[in-house]
């Protein structure tokens, strides 16, 4: 269960999708969806969020294929359903540690940037293996080290500087699985074979530094932790904007991204 300071609730889903989605998640949504086997007819997405990956999966799927897109956060799926209209997709609230499907029901399981938030990661991976048919495919992405995702590093450094005695910890979670060897072993131990881990570098492009700062500050659960500490929201967002401009420029604001993409066979 998520607490109010770590949940994607309130205005966060909309701001997350609008300001962070195109910059951080779109490049990898394209990367993951291009790995979808062309003959996949039953696809499960775990931690679908606002449906950014779902859109690309649906575009790559045949007219007869179906997608079950799940997430633990109702508010994220509500936003996804507003943005994605396709009769082939079913939105379902679900815990990755207890997937609501039978054994061997799907051809592909997709999970982009969700596993880091799951308390019991081996259990979640075993669940993904359980629902896959023999020979089915897992497509999984996790972030690389935060130091290789420079804009996020800027945000984390400013958050720590603003509250040195009690720094917000949320941003540590998305970057908690940066070791490709550990990731490969974790997936293999869940019963997968032919586990391949590729480190994929991309560029995140925001229309402006201010847009990216809005997403960073108010479009993820870090915002709840900042509010809990009495942040001056406009001042902190302005400081993030200024730091991003100084480091990456403005209009557009381009920053390097790095993530690991796993392909494994059940």
C-alpha cells in the first residue's frame, strides 16, 4: 500500500503525463513497444501509469490483439482512460505482486519503470512469469543510475539542499535498480531464460526548462514530501527552472537519459 506522500494522487497524474511523459517516458515507450513480437495477441502491461506505453503497444498490436493494462494507482488509470480510447484495452487496478490473471494467459508482459516501486520485486517477477505462456516474452525497463540522468540529479540536489536535515527521499526509489548485473540475476531467478539487458541512452527534450521543472516539482510524489516539509512551491520551482536553464539550456531543454531494457523468455 502507498502512503499519501508516495502516491500518484490529486493533480499529479495530469501534470506527470503532460510535463514528464514526453520528456522521460516517451523515448523508452517507443523503445519498449518496438520489441513487441508481431504475433502477440494477448498482452499484459504492469504499472501502466497514464498509458504512455499502452498507446505505443496498441499501435504495434494487430486489430485482433488485446491489452490488459494494470496499475496500483486508480488515479493514474483514470487519466490513462481519458487519453487512450481503444476497444482492445482493458484498464484494471492491480498489485504487481498479485496479478489478476491465470497461469499462462498472456504472450507478453510489459513493465516500464514500475518494478522499482514494488516492495517484493522477486515476487512480482515470479507473478509476471506465472501469467506468461511457455515461450512468452517479458519486456521490462528500469532507470540507470541517477547520475546518468542529469536533469533528475539537478532536482534531487536542490531538494536535498532545501531540506538538508530531512531531505525528501522519493526520488531515490525510481533509481533504486541501476545495476544491470543484479537486474539480470533477479529476472533469471524468477524463472526466465535468455535474459538480455541493454543499457539504452536517449535525450529527453522538454519544450522549456519551466515545463520540465513543473513536472519535476509538482508532477510526481516528491511534491507531497516537499509540501509535508513546508516548501515554498513557487520559489522551489523557480530554482529548479533556473538550474535546468543553466545546465541544459531553454526552449528546448535537452538532457541525457539512461535506462536498462530487459528482454527475457518465459
